[in-house]
C-alpha cells in the first residue's frame, strides 16, 4: 500500500477541459470552505493569429451568485506576439484571500480577447486539516476516472 501520495493530499476540484476557443470560459465552481489553498494551472498550447489570453480567480458568496475578481489573482496577459504559446502559468489562492472578499465559492475565469487559442485549466485544492484523509482525495470532481497508486 502506498503512503503519502499527492493524490491523497490534493483534490482535483475544477477544470476547463483542453480546447481551442475564441470565447470566454469558466471553470467548475468550487467551495473554498473545504480547502486551505488552491492552485490553478493554466496551460496554453497554440495561439491563433494575434491571440491573447487572460485568466483570473473569481469569488462569490454563493455558488451561483455574482462572481468578482479576487484582488491580485490575475495573470499577466499571454499573447501570440509575445511568444507565450506552449507555456504554463500558476495562480495560487488561499482561503483567507477568498474570505477577505466575504466570499466562499471560487472559479477560474479565462478571456480570449483575440483569436482561437488552445488551452486548459486544472485547479487543485489542498483540503483543510480538519478534512478526513482517504485513499481517494476528498472533493475530487466526479469526472476523475481513476487514481493510480
């Protein structure tokens, strides 16, 4: 039996599945009440001509409420002219930062200002210390198909 696996300590809590898109997309909504810290991984593939991509964390008091930008949690715009294709950006977020905006729920919001850009987003959450540990990470998305130990 494996011990101390990252899949036991981190949960996959939100995604934007890999795709070429020219529209604004939002990740799954997640409940920060269950997490100490969250990490969004924005992975960009090919950019369309003159393509740009912006990403940020947003928060809301309710799961389907009005989401607003979490202060300081917006990436520097990625651009095709800036040779930002095939790169990744990491955005950290803590429960305290979300609570400071009197919110509880979070998501990642991605805007394509120009062109059709290929990208994906994965959001990992570190459960609060009070959450029970199991061999399958708590609060994983229902789309997680398998965890190989």
